[in-house]
């Protein structure tokens, strides 16, 4: 693994002063002088167990490992898409709702998994949740591969979605734990690219695997991927939650000294049961009560639903309109993939530069500066959908509708990456909960829209069906602009609702 990270710069100097740490004394609950003598805190000036004192290389290892787990989960979500017809044929199931359900039920499972993973990480830390959920993910995909009927397959697709949701639930929290503001945008870009590109890699490879090896090998290959990533995470993934690290240190000191008065400086004196329930409730509370989280979660959930509507309908459209085979139908997802990569390149070169320029002009660092590129990219979503819908409807040369999906892919990437960066910076202490709220909403739309989309296309055809979806995207397009201009006021006004 050493050569894999050799290009990442090392940094042996302190990267964050104690006073700037999110768990510094200014952010702690007051403790009495007597209690403070027994408080367990980080060693000063540097502590090798403190994530803010790790080298830059070590931080990037954590980000890349979490992004790898995210990549495998999103690959699994869409990889069976080109094989749905063969799956239903083997199980003698007539075409209908189950066409989309084989894919979308994974997203439905992720909604449940996000709630559970976030809560368990509050109790046991992030690293054990990543590790155990990956083992469960592997087992569920093995069960999918051996499924004797469609019912068993759907049950374990749901469970594999739940197991694969851990990096979606707490990946943003890991980034907030280890990434410094100066390069946090790049960390979020890597994480976002894994999330969106995996959804494209899945069906592209799934089409070939289905045609040449059979659909069951799709799930066996997912097992192999989970095993490889699992070995890497087992040896290299560290705990990054300061709260859990200090609680573990305090427990060790109590055991060593026999003195029960030692406690973590971040200890909230909340019982295990209450902590578990609070971890479940916080994403819902943010989603329902905080207007920024609700607005952005709703906005991206809609776009995410459109993305999975593409994943469940592209193979059928290109097979019926252009006579593509199963493997060739998988290649139609490359349009979105190329768009995603192009969007990542644009964000890499423009995102931080725009934010830095606006920082100099405005004179103050605000998370809302991250939203500029996103706000200017929103027209790409309806433009791509209209180009794809009407040219595919009229059977124009297949490159043209695929170009529409490429434009859509650029838009998705340039919206998702700044949005994620914004939520991490605006809700640093509760970044995991804010991102979990967004991911849950996205999972719901990613499960439901593919179910209602095909009947809509059957009734309205691709042209008018995508026109309706594009109009909805235009109606909600002002959301990023509004928050970019009013976000700071809203954060100050509703700060108590993020606690």
C-alpha cells in the first residue's frame, strides 16, 4: 500500500492549533476544578492519537479508504441494472414493477442503514461500523448470488443496501474529522467522485458480466471487491472520532489506575440508550427543522432520483430504440460517467479558485462561498434531460441522447460536490448528521422515482416525460442561489436547531 500513496505530501508539522480544534476548551462543557484534575484530554503540544495531529498522508489514507467503501456501495447499487431482464427470465417473473425494484430496493435499504450506522458510530466509533458493515455487505451479496427465487434476491438486495450505507452515513463525518479547511474541498471531491462514479461503473461492468458470465457473477464479483477492500480497511483504517477516542482512553486509564473518577473531556454524561436515540433523531431533526438542510436535501434528492431513473431505464431505451445488446446497453452509462469525470475536473480547477477569489473580495470566510459553482451549474440538469428525452424519443443517432446524459452527469457532479462541501463546513460538529439527512432523503427518491418513471414514460413517451422532469428541475433551481445569498443569516437564525 506504500506506493499507492507515495504521491500524497507528508506533513510532520502541527496542522491545527489546540485552540482551533473542534474539541478544544472553548467548545467543551464547563467542568469544575475538581473534575478537571481527572479529565482525560489530548497530550500537548501533539498527540499521535489525535486526528488533528496526524500527518497529511495519514489523513488522506483515511479519506481514500472511506471513498473506496463508498465506491463499492454505489457500484453494487446499479450493477444489476443491465441484467434485470435475465434475472426476471430465470425466475419466471413477468415484467412490471419488479424491473426497477431489483435496482431501487438497494436504495430503500440504504435509508434504514444510514439511520443504524450513524447511531452505532455514536456508541462504538466509526471504524468498527465500517468494518462490520462491510462484512455484512459481503455476506448479503453472497446470498444474492445464491438466491433460489426473486423474493430471496429482493430481501438480500435490501439488506446489502443497508450494509453498504455506512460510508454514506458517516463518511462526511470522517472527512470533517481529518480534513483541514484548506484542502477539505479536494477531500469532498474524491468522496463525491466515488459516490457518483461508482453508480456508473456498476452498470457498465454489469452488462458485460451478465452477457459473458451470467447475472449471478455480478454478485460474486461484488463479494470479491468487498473482501479486497475489507482487508485494506482492516489493516489501515483508523478511528477518527475524537469523542470515541477520548472515551476509549479514559476507560483504559480507569482500568489501569483502578480510579473510576477519570472521564473523557468530551463525555456528555448521557446514557448509552439516550445517545443511541439522539443519534437517530438528530438527522431527522435537522431535516425537518433546519431549512437549509431540508432545502438542500430535497433539491439533491430530486436530482439523485433522476440519476437512478436513468440507471433503470437506459438499458431498455437503447435496446428498444437502437438494438443494443446487454453489454452494449451497459456502455450507454458511459455518458453519465464522462460527465461525472468532466464535472470533477471542472470542480478541481474552479471550485477552490472561485471560493478563494470570493474570499478575497468579501473579506470573510463563509461556507456559502462554496455554492457559487453549484448555483451556475443548475441549468445543466434540465438541459441534459431535454436533450436526452427528445432525441431518444425520435431515435436520433445514439451519440446525441448520450451527449444529453453527459451534460446531465456534469451537472450532477458540479451540484453534489459543492453541496457536500457546504454541509461539511456549515455543520462541522454535526456534519455526519447533516449528510445523513441528505443521504436518507436521496435514498428514498432513488428508490421511488425509478418505480414511477417507467409508467410515466409509457404514458407520455420519453420526450414529454423528461420535459415534465426538466420543468420540475427548473422550478427548484433557485434554491442554491437563495442559500448562497441568505445562508449565513439562516444559519445564525436556526443555529439552535442544529444542536
